[in-house]
C-alpha cells in the first residue's frame, strides 16, 4: 500500500515547485537553462521548420493588395537574416579556431584548469553535446569540479534524459558530484531528481537512501543543513497525506503497517532534526507542535534544549564566517580548533569539508585534514577518498602525494594502483627539483618494504633495483633539463641504494661501486660524505677497505681535513700495525701541512686585497681632499675679489662711470651675498629681517621669496606617529605643498605639509606630511611608489634613524613565493598592460609590478603574482625563453637572494666629535658674507634644534676654530 500511495504521489511531487521557493531555485539555475537552450538549438530549428507550412496555410486568405508590402518586408527580412547569418558564421569560425587552440594546449599540458573551463564554455556555446561530455569527463578526471560546474553539467544531462538509460547516467553523475566537495545544493538537487523516479521499481527506497546519505553528509551543516531536513520531511509528509484518505478503510493490522509506520517516520525526522543544533530551530519546534496530534515527549524536549545550548556555543564561529569575506581561512581555522577540542568526529569532518570548499588550493589544510583521518578515524574508504581529492586539488604539492602513497600502502591497496598513483605524481609538475627526489624516495621505500631479503633473488628485488636505476636516470635527464639542476646534489638516492645493497643484500661490491660514483659527482671534498662511506664499510665491509677509504678522504677532503685525519689515526691506534701507524702519521702531517700552507696563502691574498682596497680608499680620500681644497681656494679668491669690488664701488662709484654690463654683474654679486647673509642672520638670531635686493632673474626671485616665506619649524618627534616622510619627488615642483595636498587629503585631514628647501630656496625633493589622525598616516603609506610628474614617490613612516639605526622599510617579500614569478630581460618599452595580457593566458594575474629606478625608468624586470602555485608553475614552463620584441625573457619562481647585513666591528674607534657651528654647520666657503655693518659681537650658545630667540651669533672669521690637516686628524684618531 505504501508503494501504491507513493506511486500515486509521483505526479503531485513535481507541482509544488511552482511556488515562490521553486521560483528562487529557477533563478539560481538560470545560466544552466540558457545552456540547455543552446544545446537544444537544433531541436528548436526543426520545430520552426515544421511550423512553416502551417503558417502558409493560415495566410492563404491575405489579399493581393498587400502582396507588394509583404514582398518588401520579406526581402528586407531576408537581407537582415543574411547579415545575421554572416555574422554568426564569422563568430562560429572564431569559436572553432579557439576550440582547436585550446585542445592543442590541453594535449601539451592537461593541468591547465582555466583552459578546461574555457573549452567547455565554447563547446557548450556551439551546442556540441558529445564533445562537451568528453571535455567535462576529461576535466573531472584531472580536477575536482566546483559546485557551479557540476550543477551546469547535471542540468544539461537532466534536460537531455529521455529513457531509463539516461536516468542511470544522470544518477552516476550525481554520485560523482557529491564526492568532490560537500555541496548541500547538489544533494538537494539529487534528492529532488530521485523523487521523479519514484514510480519505477525500488524508486521509494532510492529516494529515502539519497536523503539519508544527504543527512549524513550535510545534515549537521548549521546554516544549509535545514534545507535537506525540510525536503526529506516534506517528502515523507506528502506520503502520509496521500495515504490518509484510504487509512480509514484499512484493517487495524494493515493500517499499522502502512499509515502508522509512515506517520512514525515523520515523527522520527522531527525528533532527529530537533536534536541537532541548526539555525531556525525555534520555527521547526513550533511546526512540530502544530503538526503533532500528541504532546511532545519529555525526552524530545530535553534533546531540543540541549541542542539550543550547543547552538549558542557555535553561533560566534558561524557569525564570524558570515561577516568575513571569502575564503575566510583564519575563521575556519579557529572553528576547526574549537571542534578538535570537543572531539566529535562527524562535526570535525564537516568543518574540514566546509573549509575546503573555499580553500581547496591550500595544501596545509589538506595535510591537516588527512593527518587527522590517518591518525584518528582510520576508515579506509574515507581516508583514501580525502587523499585522492587532495592531490587532485593541489597536484604541485609533493607532501600530499607522499602521504597518499603511504596511505595506500597502509590500507593494503594493490601494487598496480600504487604504481599508477606514483606515475601520476611524476607528471603533476612539482615546483622544485628536490620535490622529485622526495617522491622517488617515498616510492623506493615502499618497494623496499615489499622485498623478502631472505631470498637471494626475487621479482620484487629486481623491480627495486631497476627502479633505483630509473630514478637516477630520471633525475639526471628530466629534472636537470627542467630546473638546470639535478635536485639531488648529495646523492641521497644512491646512498639509499648503497645501504640496501650492503645491509640487506650483503653485496658490498655493488655498494662500493655506488659510493665511487657518488664521490665522482663532486662530493669527494666533503668530510661528511667520506665518513658516511667509512661507517658503511665499518659496519658491513672490512678493515682494508676502511683504511683505503680514509686514506682517500685525507687526500681529497677540503672542508674539514682535521676531522678525517683524526678518524684515521683513531682507527690505526685501535687496529693498525706500526707500519700502518707510521704511514697514517706521515700522510696526515703532510696533508695538514699542505692545508695550512694553502690557508696561509689564501689569508695573505685576502690581506693583500684588503690592503689594496685601503690604499685605493686612501688615494680617493686624498684626491677628494685636494679637489675640495682647490675649490675652497677658488671660492676664497672670488670672495676677496667681490669684497674689493664692493669697497671700490663705495669709494669711487659716485665719480667714475662703469660699463653697464660690469656694473650690473657687480651689483648682482653683492646683492646675492648680502641676501644670503641676511637670511643666515635671520636664521641664527630668530628675527625676521627684510632687505630689498635686486635678484638676478625671475626664477631665482621666486625661489628666494619661497625660501624666505617658509617659517623654520623645529621637528617634533612626538608627532612621528601621525607624520609620513615623502621623498624622491621631482626637484622641478614649484609649489610642493599645493601639488601634494590634494593627493594626501584623500587619506585624511592634513595638518601641515613641510617641504624642505636648499640655502638658495630650491626644493630638495622631500617633505614631511603631518595628519590629524594616525590611521590617516597609515593609509598614506599605501601611496608609496605612486607616480608624481614622471617619478615614483616614496612614502615611509617618520622614524628618527639616530634612535633607530636599523629601521628599514621594504614593502616586498624577500623570501620564496611559489605563486609569484620574477621576469627579467624585458624590453624597456614593454608596458604593464602588454605584459599582463601575455601572463593572463596562463592563469589569473592578481598583481603585476614593473621594476623601475628612482627616476621612474623601467629596468627590464617585473614581478607577476598568480592566484595559486599551479598557475605560476605552468607560466614558468610556458613563458621561460619567450621572445618579446626580439628580447628573450627569463622567467623563474620569485626567490630573491638574502640581503647581506654588514657586521658592526666591535673594536671600532669612537668617531671624532664634530664641532658645532650653528643650525646648519660650518659654511662652505669658511667666510662670512655679512657686511661689516651687520656683524655683531658676543655670540651665545645655540640650542640643538635651532637658535634661541633673541640671541645673536657671531660669524667673524677670527672666532672660527683653527684648520686641521690630514696629519692632525690621524694623530687625533691614534690618540683615541
């Protein structure tokens, strides 16, 4: 009866989807519907052709007077249709060419995710159903598909399903879809689709099985699990309502078997749902009270209250996820830590799965999840499924492949499956050469554990030896060709093989051959390699070969020869004869004497180089000193000539007539000297002195007036937190404050902009910007490297480097970044847009930076940041060696060299204290340019950050400190 009732309900189950909820679902599936229209284009065309005769019959009664108009409309329609068909043919041809290009690219590199997605989109647009299926199948074998891709595929197949075989194919697709990621929407779609087959044999059991599995998978999902519970409960409630009319006509036994048992199923679903902490639990409880004809049992009330308490504990984590933006890794990590403390395996598994939906490309998250399953649950199917999904999501991570191989061995999988997985790992495209060494080592360890070494010869042993040989060839050929290095400089694979031959196979001859090969690959100069060989001979060889190995080590070792000599002497002291001892002493002494001699020569050579550098530095100092003295002498002579001309002008200027050009030059010279002197006097005395001077040009007049108008402001270190230092600005900016204020006001309210000027009033290219709030200063740091009149502007925190000498600002990472590329050899004319267009063909470009010098000119270098490591590794393979405008570029993973920090010498002499001459130090010409009428006597001490108000400072030459020669400075340093 239940089956009959369910069968009678198969039609009404589809009708409720026309309500508001169904409309929402149709909106979500709208893109898939569009795709189905494309795929059914041919069917629509046939239907249109079938309607044409009917249209002709309906138009038989049209009058002939309208014939001309109809012919004109028809001709215009034909012409427009022809144009549309022409455009459509062009578009179709472009799509076909693009499809061929994508197929060729995938044949070269099957791990190009974006290429798979684009190919599926174009094939779907063209309506080629079989090719779309093949493309989707190929992509799903390589990568796990997202929820959107699966739903699109499923809706296309559901729309094309016409018979039972098609329904079976759709069921298989659903089974594959629910294994990739935890997707409540796919489970809900699966349950609704299975309801459509309820009329078939076993259809009712199939629907219940799907819903039960959905509850096991996502029923604990606090925000999305409610939809699964309600869909399942509505399905069972619909069966109850369908069976209610006939329940009164059934016998008590039949009623109990059919109607009452179905009613109990609905009760059970309500009780199970209310025992789980889910959002909107109160509404579910109210619905149960309204639906139930009997009072709710006390046990159900207790479970409900307990679930409400748990909900309050989980709410902070769920709200944090709702408020954060994807991928929300930090929030998921905190949630996982919380669940791990509670220890519920089902909830731990669920939160890991939820986190992986948004962070499927984070290898550390997969490693943590698989490690938990390996150590705690140890369920074979679950563990292997997670490992398989991990390597499909992050195929470039060798740690995931290693864990997968170990898990397969741990759970006893077939040797062929493990070997096939290892072959897949080799073709995954690791980023570093050492990754290949690691995966080979894991696989060789597995093969070694399969061998029964009690037998002299076996199939497993031969396979192990052949695999060792293949590993060495692979590292020497494939890896070296790709990375320009073998990845195994220490020959770890060969060392492992030698240990197996010596310890397990008792084949020391083969082990010695392997060690001879190891030493010939550049390892003979390392003491640790010889000692490793010696220990192997010591454990499994004989004394003669031990002695031979140590004698060779004494002759070849260059890093720690003393240690090798000591080991040789220790062995001869324990086991050797007198002749052996004498020979060892002779060889070690000869070798150590030669080593010491080489070290002394190297030290002398280094000392000579240091001395040469010191002599060159001293020579450069002398040349600079001579140039400075010559320049100073010339300036002094010029100043004396100007003073003599000034005196002559005062004495004879009234009587003699001078040439206009000469008089103008003399007046300008005297005026400029007087102006600078007045400025210096104003700075030192703190007073504002105005002197009318005839400047030499309008530009200098503007600069001088700008200089005089700027008030001297002492730097307040207490405002460093709200101040930024701006440098590398163009010197040609005439009004720096007006130019920079609009730029920085976008970050917050600007209190003051203090540009720095030279003595002549020229802008020096840097300034201080003070904000009202500290957050505005932090936001202003984001303007670093912004282009201002063709130069990159540097914006850094305002820090007193005298108090923080080690403070440095460097905004870019200096460590290995596997998702970022370093490109060199670019043409200087290459633009950011052009390079970005080239890089986008290999993945999603998150950021691109062209490296420039301080003047904003390109250096032919660039950094490109991709969305993940896989795209970056693919771009390296594709772009390295590419030609751009006849320039061959080099592309590599970004791994800048470590910056060398100079060591501070401990015994360095204290610096000579510099004599203070005022706020700006001693004048360049060592002479006062103030007229004698303005000179004042009685100098007073000056404050450190500026002159004290009202105090005059003398500038007389007579009060200056006596000059010191280089010899005087040398004596002063020696005295320290």
